[in-house]
C-alpha cells in the first residue's frame, strides 16, 4: 500500500468534483465513487490507503460502509465527511471504525492537513511493522 491513493465516496456530484480537484492539487491520486455500493466494488479490486466517505447517502450510509470496510480491511485510514457531523457523538465515529471526521463544506487547509497526517501515520505504521 505504498501508493498515495485515496478513495472518495459521495453521492453529490458537485462535492465529488470539488474534493477530487482539491486532492489532486495536493499531488495525490484520487478515485471517486458515487455510492457505497460502487465503493465496495472498487475496494474488491484495489487497495486504498485512505478512504473518505460522506455519511448521508441513499441505500448504504457512510456508517454502514465503514463497518463493512473494517470487516475486510483494517489497514486503511477512513475519514467521515458530512455536513451533519454534529448530529453524531465523536465516540461513535471511533466505535464504528472511523479514524477521524471532516465537516462540509470542506476547508482546503483542513483537508490537506488531514490527508497529509493520514499518510504520515500510514508511513509510521509501516516502519514500525518492518
């Protein structure tokens, strides 16, 4: 999992485009999914060290998606992204398996710090296990 690749999941096309452009401007590789179901298909074929998912989506929501990812992948860092983060208890994010959460609208500096921090943590974990 050395490639600095990110999977971003959001059912809102404009959000996907905005966040995709931000992440690309930081120099990372980003792939997007418009639904949790599509994300699950993508995760079956490829590995993503960092996954950022919206919470409120039709069908499977971001919480259920995170639980599913954790059953098959404990290595990736997963961030929740929502305009409704305040509706959830912070402990709940950790219980479910999220490594952090971000608020919409996305602040470019906060997003950059979160992504850079995630990859620093992944590098540290990799170095510790060697």
